[in-house]
């Protein structure tokens, strides 16, 4: 079974129950991944309801990309839960002696570097999802254009949450190059938010006509 398949089959109420419980995971990283998966699902749905033959090839491309991103985001949610559990385990390591403290610090740095990777993947997915929304909007079934804006809103939320999930791990990472790379990756959330706002405004303008 692939990492995201178990989550894919999990009732949403069960996931929310785990999210609200006093458990190390799921947390913000998994939440970001689910938000992005929701965006992907909305885009795919809009595409499947867009049946104009003139745009059939483009729609198929968009739907396939959205479906792939949905699966990737579910994998990221599962990976985030695993990675954050490793962070929690590292935090519980003994630190009574200098040797133990050094071992704990190194283990925690490695675990936090790994924990930053799933939300980084979500940020990349969110960027592509906004691009897919921008591409589908001009040709989308008119009755579903509000769902395109809803998709970009979900992608915006995913990126903002994922950025926080990346940044919370940065202080513990002792690899300067990795910190710089992750900081740059997280910064895409600003431009993504601007583009998502533009899609939403375009949709509102279309609905007023």
C-alpha cells in the first residue's frame, strides 16, 4: 500500500478526530496537504464538468494533472505524520549528559530537516494548482466558476499553512544551505496568494456580468 492510500480510505471524521486529539500527528503539515488535495479535487471536478469539445485536450491535461497532485498531496499528508512522529521521538531523547544532549540535537536536526520536506512538497503542489486554476477558468463550465475560486482559496490556505510548517522546523536545522533552500521554497507562498486573489477577483467579476 502506498503512503497516501490509507489516508485516502480514511473517513474524514476519523481524520478530524485524530487532528483534534492530543497526538503528535497529524498536525499543521498534514492539514496543509489536505487543503491542497481539496484544491486539486475541485479543479478536477470543474474539468470533468467542462465538456466543450474545442477544449477537450486541454481539459484532459488539466484533470490528469489535478488528479496526480491530489494523490501526491495525500502522500505528503501521510509522510508528514510519519516525519513529525520522528521529531516528537527525538524530542523525548535523554539529555542528562553532554553526550546525550549532542546526540539529541543531531537527531532532532535530522528529523526536522525531514519533517520540512512534506510541507515543501505541498507548497510546490499549491503553486501548480493555482496555475491549473488559471488555465481552466477561461474555459470552465460557467456554472462552476465559483469552484475555481474555491480551489485557489484552498491552495492559498495550503501554501500559508505549509509555509508555517516549514518555518517551524528551520531553527532546529543545523545545515545552513538546507535552511536557506527551505526559506526560499517557503517564500513562494506570497506570490501564490497574490495569484489566488487575482483568480478570485476574476471569478467575482465574471459572476457579476
